[in-house]
C-alpha cells in the first residue's frame, strides 16, 4: 500500500483525498499551511486554508482566488480522508494539516514554532501516527531566548540609536516577522515605527485581523529629506543596498532572524546587530514535538534534516528525510 | 570578566570604527592596570599558552550538553568555531552563583589549568560553563581555545590607547614594540607621561612597511627622488647591537636569537648602540637561495653544522635606525643610507648593503623589474630618498613594486568551512591539477573571491558534494580557478612533488572545462626552471 502522503513532482500529495499540500506547481486542489511564497503558490484550481489566514492569502494569490476557509479544528471530508487544520504558531493563519484515513492519522506541520506569538494562535500539539515536519533549525545550537528579552534588546538598540541621533534600520521578513516585531514591541514601548512599502499592505492585513501593533508610518509618505534620526525603520532584506536606503544616512542596521544565533552569519551580513528571532521551531521544540505527538514515523523536510533524523533514530523514533522544494538553508524568512 | 566580555560583545557587534575605538578607550580608562594589560595583550592577537586541548573541550561539551559526540561535531561543522559551538550548546545554570572575577584573576585560573589532574580540570571547566552567562562563557572559551579574533586591528587598539592616555600613537607603538609582558607595571610604563625616558635595551623600533604600487611609477614624480632596490624574499628583520649584546627581531616582532648564529657572530663587529633594518636571506655566493631553505632555518633554534652548510644565511642591510644610541629615524633615507655604508665599512663590512638598482628613468627600472624573478627576487622596492623611517604601513614614501605572479588553472577538489566571519561557509579550498587521468592536489587557497562569489560557490559545493571527511567535503571536479602564486619549488613533502608559495585565487574560470586545467608536468617544469 502506498503511503498516505507521497512526494510528487508538483509537491506533497495525498491520493486517498486527491489533494496536494503547499504544491509548487498548479494542481486541482491545494491545502495550504500558510501564506509564505514558498508554500502558497498561485495557479491551482481550488485552495483550502485556515479561515484566519484567508486575508493574507487573498493578498498573496489575488482577491478573487478560489479560496475556501476552514476554522481551526473543523473537520471536512476530502475523498476518502477527513482533513482538519490546527494552529501552527508560525504566522497569522498558519496551520498544520491533519489527515485521517483508514484508521491512520498523519500530520503535516508546515512551518511552525512553539514560542508564544501575539500575532497568531498558539501551536497545538496534534497526536498522530506519522509526522511530516519542517527541520529548518534542526541543530542543537539553535535555541531561542524568550521573545520578551529579544524585544528588550531591540528596544535598547533603538534607544542607543536615539542617543546617537542615527536612524535604526531593522531588516526582517515582510510577512510574519515584521508584524510579530511590531506586536512584541507594543508590549514594551509606545512609539511609531516607519515601514518599507513592501510591508505596508501586510501590516494592514494583520490590523484588519485585530492584531495590536505599534502605530506605523509608510516611509514613502514622509517628506523628502526627512530626518529619521532616532527612529525605527522596518525593511525587508531585499531593500538592503538599494537606493531606497540612501535616505537613512549613517543608519545603524540590524537583522532579525534565527540565523543570527551564529556569529559567522551575523558578521557576514555586515549589520551592526543581529537579533535572534525566528518563526520556526528551535531544536528543543523540534525534538519535543516529534516525541510528544506520539508518531511512530517522522519525516523531516527542509533544513538540517540529517542530524535531526539521526538524533531521533537514536531516541528510538523512526525518522527519515523527505526532499521538498520548500525554502532550504538560505530561506530568507527563517 | 563581565566588563571585558561586554567590551568584546560591543566590539563584535559594531561595524563602525569610531564606535570600536570609543568602546576600547572607555575600557582602557576604567579597567584596573592589571586587567587593562591583559586586555591589551589579547586584543593584540596574543593568546595564552595552551591551557587544554580541543579534544578535551569537545568531550566536556558532550558531557555538559548531554548530546551525542557526533551531534556536537555536526554542530561544530555548522558553526565553524569550537569556542562558539560550546557556548551555544551549553547554558548557565540558574542556581549557579559566581563572583565576577577580574580579567587578570581569570587569566591566573586559566594558566593553572594545565597543572590540574584531569578530573579536577574537567570539574573546574564544567563549573565555569555552568556559572557564566553567554557572553562571558564565549570569551572564556575563546581564551581556552586560542586567540580572541574580535576583528580590531592593532592600529585601532593603538588609536584607542592614544585616546585614553593622551599619548601619541607612535610613542605607544614604540613602547609596545618587541616583547611586551602584560603586567600592571608594564601597563603603567606604557602610559607613563611622554617625557619619561623609555630605555629598553633589546627592543626594536616599530617597522616601517611599504605599500603596494597601485599606479604607474611615473605617478611618483622624478626618478631621481627615489631609491630602487630589489624586493628580497626573506625575513624582514632588525639587528640590534646595544649594551654589548646582539638581538635579532623579525617583522612580526618575534625574537630570532639563536637561529642565525652566523649573523649574530658578524654583528659583534658593529659598534655598540646601533640598529640596522634589513632582510635575512638564505644566501650563497652573493645570490639568494629559495625561501624554502630559509624556512628550514626559522624553526631550528641551534642549527647543526650540516644545516648551516646546506642553508647558509646572510643579513642584507637596508637602513640604519640608530647610531651611538641616537634615533636616526627622522633623518632622510639618503642620509641614513650614507651613514649605513660608512658604518659598515668602518666595521670591516660584516654585512652587505642591499644594492641600489640602476636605471636612469622609470622605463629602465621597469625593464630591470622584468629580470627580478630570474634573480630570485620578488620585484622592486621604491623608497623616497627624502623619507623618514615611519611607523607601520603608510602610503606615500615606500612602495613595493612586485613582478606579476605566476599562475595556474586548477580544479576545485575539496572544500572546508572557514572560521570567524566565514564560519559555516565553504571558503577553504583545495585545488588540483592533472597527472594523467588523476587530479593531484597542489594548493590550498582561502582568498581571492568576493562575498557574492563565495556565497555562490558555497551553494554549489553543498549541492555537488561527493563525500564528507569530517569537516571536509570532496566535490565534483568541475570548477576551474586561476590561481596566482609567488614562487614554486620541488618538495618531497607534497604529494605533487612541488610546493607553491602564497597561492590565492585570481579568478573563477567558469568558461573553462576541468579537462583543460593545467597538468602537473607544467608545474614541475616551472619549478625546475625558477625554483
């Protein structure tokens, strides 16, 4: 009997339910875990996703995309399977996909994290027989500090920039990380933040979903020659080194990502600061999830799958790598 | 240690020079003398004598983290730095209480480690890891494993010292030249007021270094204002004859005493109170021998008769920095050279003077430069006749005008992750040339690609790995690189039978298939011709 979910050229496929999960080519029916570009691609005939993520997906895939929303935990029959979506804690509306078929339960985590995040529903541990999990940061050197201490470190850097009268430009992924930063900072400070144009509509989607964040001002609305000294500016990594940066003369720059945990990555980026903040599971979370979900088989996708798989096997959990086309080692939004 | 760890973190976090200088100066002002002395020592790239081997640290990392040894190794391969890997794999225990020992007390603790019984040593290191926070643990591990490598240059450190003390940087550099022992007394002497005399009888002057020529020599003005010499391929050194003794210092400001007895003997003929700048060369019958022969001498403290006969050395004098105990460095080079010749003649010519290269105009010198390699030299040195002897590498008065390097097209066969800024990127490459149908490694190179090329090659290496040997990957033999090198000679220690000097990557030859890379015979012929 073929496995319930298999890897096809167009992506993860469930034959019993005749649907794909986060396919990278157009298919008749796609179940989406979340709205990042390497997971939500356009062109499929029908999409099913968590109701809380529909706003983002409409923004990403087009307002008239054939999207269908499902509440977290709501069960729906697809072919011979019963499918439900459960919070993944990655970004707004992110979901794990639970598939039940012939007495067997599979869970595809998509991208997930177990740290608290004010912008999305917290990760839910879903018991299963087979777990298909991400493994982006699957080495024990990747262990996240409490988000609040990271937010305070960012605030301290911002204050220092204010003292030195220079702009503070913080690079981070435009979807998820930027909104999480704005929400986390709102807990410790009350000042407006300037946004790169690519982030403006995405922040609006989060505001429409009722997420409390710091007030934001599009940089493009600022008068020519405005002085940004002492102010915080959020920008996507793609803005680095572009003419857009010229208006922030003498800026102190920083980058917020899980990769910043390693000094070589920090120094190579050439920023003044690297803040360790990720929307992915760290090593302790990856190991805990594999153990706690009770799966007898764990399949690991994108990341340092080799070490993770070998470690789980030593722990008595049958594990194997699964080669997907999701963002790998260089994934920008990690 | 908290203050020093905070300084380290501040230096590491900043990319702006003025912030680094400010952080250093603030530390130097606030730290007690014995801590400041050690901080300066470490920031100058000095390390403690081996405290504990990396194998022990790895084993302790396994114990402290609870992870299997292979996972600690995988983590190390990913991070690229043992001290950092251990820091990331261990964590402070919340109930561990530790007093904040000052830096010099930590140094004493670390220096005591080699004398401990293994069990005691292990318990102590594990205890430190459990008691220190991330920043301190990282600095401690750096000191345990070697140098700090925090990315501040000696120039920056001097600038900060000058800012903190109000003394001129050149004076500080002078006081730091040679052996500087990190003690509270040495720190106080270093920062003593400028009018305090610094008589240190065996210490060298800071070396004046030449800058590479970047423009055509005509940009230097009239030829008549310049002295041209061969650029000799040896060890730059100062010969110090003071208080009846002789000291030899390398450009790296290490003492070479005992290694070159023939030079020390000859130096006895020099009058007391003089300092010569020059080059130590392997030398026979008035001509240089390959650098490899000199290398045999560098490591040998008391060379035997055979070594002395096989690899004779000479000191070729460039400059005169001190006579009768008086500092001549402010004098014009032309005047110093005249006094140098007179002094050596009066002493019975114990050493030859590096001769001036003739040539009436720049084109004539360019033609002379073309013959440099045949003469066993690396090119020409151009020194302004009116120049004083300055400190460090300052552009304007002294230039090195090297011959174009030799080149070879070689195939990338192995890659290893780098360290520091290049940790967890594959940046240390091994290159091979063809011998029949086989590729024979001939050179390792670490530099020459820009960041974008390094990143692209790193991705390619990861996608085209054949085998892994610990941290090293063998890759598909596809990528061809043009390598430059300064010299080549036959070598019994290398598998290929030849050894190249200063190999570096000139360009990535994506246009060239691997089959068209150079053959070993070509290199062997080159070695036979010029080695």
